[in-house]
């Protein structure tokens, strides 16, 4: 539900009042009984940073690592435990994600898996039985060359996602869509 959450000029997540018409967000909002709603806003910030592709931690594809980073940012501690209300809000948030965004997330995971492989492969590792290298250095080199194409394609996909999501929020004349326009 990307249009229901925005980041203001102070870096604080703001919720569109329309989001409170969705039961899971209303439940999260209403359980914070304080007038400032700081806890609810922090939890909504957690949801935004964990789920939105525009979040600057979205390149952290390992969800445990992302959770750790987001908790440090939002709650200033790294051992924050989410509950079922936050989990349900995250599921709801992700329901409105376009297919191109899902593909972008999958591509980032694949690229990061390749990055991990390149960091961890030991070209000097030998097969005990044959005494020959386990990994073929020429295949490794060819994969590195292909990686540049993968990164270029990832950048093209990111550009497509930006165009897709921008075109969903702008109407003719350059003005943004109103809440009930489609």
C-alpha cells in the first residue's frame, strides 16, 4: 500500500487517513493510546522500511539482516520483536505491490546470491580424490563477465519499476491523482 505511507521532509513516516479504514492498520494505530502516537508511527515506519522497494534498505535482501538494520534505525535497538499485528500489516502492505516490483525484489535476491558466491568461492580448493581444482577458474571468470549484464538488466528493471509506479500516481497535466481517481 505504497500510496498510504509517505516520508515527510523530516524523514518521518506519515500515514494517509485512508489507511485507517483498513482494519489491520486501524488495529495497530488504535492500540497506541498516547496522543502523539509515537509507538504506532515507529511501527508503521518499521513496516515501510521492511516492505517498500523505495526504502533505502530494500537492497538488503536477507530479511533477518534487514530486520536488524531497520530495528536499529527505527527503535534504536536491534532486538525488537514484531507481533502478529505488525506481521498482518506487512502482509496487507505487500498485497498492493505491482508485479514489476516483485520481479525487482527477486532479481536483487538473485544478484546478492551471486555476490555471496563470488565472495565465498575458493578457486584453490582441491578435490581430495583427484587432486584437481573443484572450481573451474574459466567458468568463474565467464560468470563474472556475465554479472555486468545482470547488473545492467537490474538497473533497467529498476527504471521500469520507477516508470510504472510514477505513472500510477500522475495524471495528465502532471498533477498527482486524487485519492479516489483511477
